[in-house]
C-alpha cells in the first residue's frame, strides 16, 4: 500500500514557474514508476510526465522543454518543475505510483495560470 500526497499547487502568472511535490509513504518508493497527470475542467485526464525507477523520463509534447520530472528516493518524493507556464496548463495535477498492475493515486493539487 502506498499513500501519495501532492503539494505545491498555486495561482501563478503566465510565464511563471512552480514546483509540485508528491510525497509517498507506506512502501518501497524506489521500485515504482511515478507519473504526473493533469485534468482540466471538462477534459480527460492527461499524462504529463513519467519517471521510472532507473530515472528514465518521458513527457507529453505539450510540456517538453518546459517541465522536468525528478525523484528523490531518499525522501520518497517525486517532483514536477514547471516553467514558462501557460493558461492551458491550468488543471488539477495528480501523481500516481505504478508497479506492474498496481496503481496508487494521490488526491491532486490545483494549478491555476492566470494574470
């Protein structure tokens, strides 16, 4: 069992930066592939970024070059550094932890990009 808690969401102006954190507890964090998803109002949940136990990363085309996913296994935490934010990045951001067919989700954190 893994419990996930996202934090760091905020209201930020276009062009600004924000760092989201997802803290995990309850299991061996380092074995999990970690993802960041987002869901905007009226839209489907979208995969934003992935980091594997071996630190391989992958990004949605819409965030490449602007977002960076990283993990600190000593702190059981995965991060999403977001820069050059746009209004279309506004969404609730969720992290998940995956191991084979097992998936755990956090509750989400709101990011609003607006002037």
